[in-house]
C-alpha cells in the first residue's frame, strides 16, 4: 500500500517568458507610454485653453476700464463746460475713484496674467 510513490502535485501553469510578444499581449511599458502621451496632450490643450481664456478676460477688463474712465472724463468735461453742476468734492471723489479703479484693474490683470509660481 505504501510502496507506490505519492501522486504528483498538480502542475502550476505559468506563462513562458519569450523574446517576442504574443498576439494581444499588452506590456506595462506600453500602457505607461500611452498614458504619458495622453497626459501631455491634455496639458497642452489645457494650456491653450487657458491662454485663450486669459486673453478674453483681459479684453473684458480692459474694456470695462476704458468705459469707466471715459464716463469719469465725460462727467468732468460736463462740469467744466457748465452743463452739469457738481461740487468740487464730488469731482475730486470721481477723479480719485477713477485712479484707484485703474490701479486695481491694472494690479488684477498683472496678477492674473503673470502668476508667480
């Protein structure tokens, strides 16, 4: 009864390592390479979109600044001609507010366009 050798252990199937790939086999390096290429493409597209958005916002802020400054100059012109009657304090307040808004818009645009990293 015990004279016969024990039955062999079940065979563990492992893929053979060969120098060439089998059809349909994907290596980890291929997947990593594809992911890196996709990531670069997304970053490039994101950078282009960011540039377009920054330019658009810059034009909008510049347009608002121009309209605001022209309105302040129109008020001062009308006061100077005599069409509009405002006290000196109001005219000075309008001029001061225009200068402060111009500095704020300039500061905002510069910070937005040229971020410190």
